[in-house]
C-alpha cells in the first residue's frame, strides 16, 4: 500500500492464516500518474520480477482497501488451488527419497557387485520385472507406487557406484518409466497406473511429468476431471520454465477455461514468455527440438510423405541429390537441419548437404543456407569471410534472403548503416519479412541514417514483417499492441495475445511432442499417440485438437470406451472449429454431430446448417452437398445464410432452383472425387423436376380432354376429312 512517503508490504501465511507487515519510509512523496502509461505486475521490460505465483490482483486507485491491515484475506482462487498442500506433501516425499538415496549410495560404495550391474537399470526399464518376494520397507508398503521410486533410486545408486544421485535424476527416471509403460500398454487403464508415478516425478523436479499430469486431469482420460488440480500442476511446471506449461496457461487465460478467468493481458504474459524463448531456441537448435508441423491425420497425402533416414523416400531424395538435383539437395538438408517430415535432426549432416549444394551445384538457395551456418557457426566452425563470399554469390543470382543477410553483416560487423539500409530497402520492396523487421529495428533505435528514432515507423515495419510470417516481427508488434504508443497507437490486448500465441506455437519443444504423437500413430500405437496429441491439444494447438477428435472418432481396435470416445470427439472437434482457420473436415463433422443430436438426443438443424455453410464458404463440396440434403428434408435456409453464400436472390425461389444451385457448386469445385456424387444429386433434382412438371401437364391435359371431348372429336374428323380431300 502506498500513502504519501509510506510503503506498506503485507504477507499472509496461508496455512496458519498469519499476517506479517513491514513499512518503509521513502525520501520523498510518490506521485503516481496512472492516467498515462501502463502497469506491469511481476516485472517487465524495465524492471526485474520476483520468483513466485501471482494470484488475483485488485488495484484500489483512489481509495483505501476496505480490508483492515490486521484482517487476513486469502483469495478463493488461492484457496482452491491448495498450493501450500502440494508443496508440503512434495517436501515430505523429497526428504524421504533423499534419505533413501543416501542409504542406497552408502550400500553401493560397500558393495562388490559385478560390472553387469550397470545394465540392470536398462533391463528393468524394458521388462519392469520386480522381485518375486516382497522386499518393501514400511515407507514403500504404505504407498505401493513408491516402490518404483525406491527401486529406481537403488538402481541409479548402484549404477553410479555409490556416487550421489540427485532427486531430479530419479524424477527423470520415473517419467521415462511412465512413458515406457504407455508404449507397451494395450488399454487406456495404463493411465491410472502411471499417474502416481508422474506426480512423484513432478515433485522431484521433472516439469514434463507435471505437464502430462495436468493434461490428464483436464481430459478425463481414465482420470476424474479436476480443473483446479490441472491448473495447479500447470503452474508448477511453468515455474520451472517448461515451454508447454507456459503455452497451457496462456491458453487457459486466453479462453477462460477450467474456471480460470479469461484475461488477454495474463494470456499475453504467458504467450510472450514462450514466444521470446522460441526465437532464442531457434538460434540454439538441439535434439530436444523439432520443427513444428501442422499435420492432420485425415490427410493421406501428407502422411505418405513422412519419412526417416532409412525410408525409401529419403533415400530416393539423397540419390537425386547425388545426381545433381538442387531441389533434392535443399530438401535433404532442410529435413536434417530442422528435423522435418520425420527425419531426426542432424545439423552436421545438414551442413554437408548445404556445402555440396553451394560448392558443387552453385545453387543460390544452398549458397545462402551454407553462408548462414558459416556466419553463425551452426554445425561448422564459424568463418565469416567465407560466409560473405557465398552470400554475395547468392545475392548476385537474385536470391532475396541473401540481400537481407548481407545487410545484417554490414550493420553488425562493419557498422555501415547506409549500405545495410540500402539492401534492406531493396529486399523489403521484394516483400522479404526479415528486411521489414530489420528496418523496424533501425528506426526504433534511431540508427536509420538521417532520421531520429521513430517508434511509429518502426511499428509500421514490424506489422509488415509479422504479416509476412516473421516470428520476431509478430512478437514486436504484439509488444506494441500490449502497451500502446501514447497518442499514436491504442492498446489492443486481444490482438497482442493472438500474435504471440501464433509465435509461441512455432516452438521446437511443441514440435517434438507433435512428432512423437505422429510417429506413434504411424506405428499404430494409438494410446501413446492420443496422449501426446492431448498434451498439445490442451495448449490450444488446433491441429492437435483435430487429431485427438479424429483418433476418438476412428477408435481403431476399440482402444477407447465408446462413451468417452463420443465425448472426446464432440469436445475436440468443437475446439477445432473455434480456431482462426478451422479444418473443413471438422466443420462437417460438427455439423453431422448437431444433425444427429449427439449432445442431448435432439437434432439441431440450425447449428448443423451453420457448420455446413462455413464449410461451403471454403468451397468444400461436402458442405454444399449437405446443405442440399437439409433442404431436401424440408429445412429452409435463413436469408442471412443465403446472402453469405452469394445466393440471396434464391430466397423466395422454388426449392428445385435452390437445390440445383447448391449441387452445381458442389459439382464445380476442384475436388475431382466429388464430381460424380454431386452430378448424380443434380441429375436427381432434374429428374424430380421433370416428373413434377410432366405429371402436372398430364393432369391438365386430361381435364381439358374431358371437357372438350365432343369438340375435339369433330375437329379430328374435320382434319381427317380435309386430309382426304386435299390434292396433296
């Protein structure tokens, strides 16, 4: 609390509800003008934060808090999380494990076990064989799952010959054991068995285990849904700077899920944290990171393109590269450098392919890539003169990114801003994202020759860079929208959160989870695939949400309980369609679910038509087709829907005309597979229309024939008579 020169800081001890306060006198009265600028709680660009958990905050702007200084007020959110309970239980478990490890280490030093002891850990991890006779001490027998922790601690102690084993090492081993159990499981019941192991691993410092536990408490996969516990575990993992946990918390606050209040500013804070680390992670590639690829399991063509170092597709590309195909050389190098399409990252091998494409083939793309790795020292010794030589050759062949790289060299190494800006301006005219970003930076820092610092010009270039797909450009534009520029740019917290979310979703640690999920799917390990995709889906990643729904829909081999599969399909397809660019398959499936009445047994044709309409607007033939089927069943499309489909003139038209228009659009899409069914549907409409018109004509003709029969008879006789008498 701030009053004049007095600052009062109060702290509450939650478990005993005790309050402690401290006062400090400042040298002068503090005048806070909160009508300009912005508040940052917990540290920011200009001030360091503190380590801890920030709960709900109330800012009393022009009045004193209604609570007395002696009153203990603990927010409901803090009480419901029970953070103190977790920390106390975890501390007790850690102390007990520490004692166990000390005892095992001492025994290991005194032991004369053979060298083969070091292989026991690996064998036990694979076979999970426990001693046939119970050797549990009282502590282990109380909680059976602690046997695994004790057993692992013992194996590690003997493996390291009595050297001290850390608690995090035991945590990592528990997490590996849990993953191994999932990979060998034939039923989702394995989730019940591994959850205690994951919680123990998380307590001992493994943030991956904390995140996986949080996901399990969110998804109801064999575990009772407990939103508060899921939130708590995500906070604990995020405290350890786990990238996935940060994304998870950002998503919770972005969407307001599990009782967490929707707050774009808090969501921005989480997203911005991982987004900024993503740019650093990309400059420091590691085996734990993989290029993030949005692969949908219903896309057979993309699935067939997945490969690995031993796959025939990768071997064919390598053969083409050796024959001098520049594009094949680029593809192989890209796969190896970033770990794309199922290939394990291997930067040293990638560099060799870059070098061959640059030196032997004279390929400008390879020259650029080789120049960059030489400039930064990735997988090869840094060699700046050699890097500049190749970058200049690539630039001379018109490769635009090389212009940007040379400009960066002139700025950072030669401090020649005139030359740098000239190259960046040229590259920017050719719509290069890096060039726009760098021009924004030089404007922001006042380094543009002949111009003072100009934050508004920097903003314009950052926005241009972000729209061209640059991750750092997105982060910088989000930073401006989060705080605003006084009198120039208003705050746009919701848009800021969207930009950093997009940037954060390029993180390589997310890419690794997605790759494990896909590899498990390709190996028909559906349980592991589902669990990994759920870990990514709970972060708000649309492709993973789709894939979870698709796995639940397919339910290969009946590995899921039908009731859970139905709920899972509904939930995750519903989440998928809320993304910025939903997959049309998900729109169609949600339309089908509304049509079938999956929620309460009642059909909702309006919602079904809305889903089909959204799919049709993306020129998805199934959307046009399903709208036609609804109309055939008697449903009348609202005027607004027809306007959005560009068919407003048919609102008062006969259903036959509207059906013809819908099925024609279905037939005329670029999807060749839809041509025949859409054409048959259109033909059916024509046939029905002809039958309708023909039957009316027959009925009309019969009526006239009955009334005018005598006249017609006379007329026919007259005609016949005239024909007879005619000279022709």
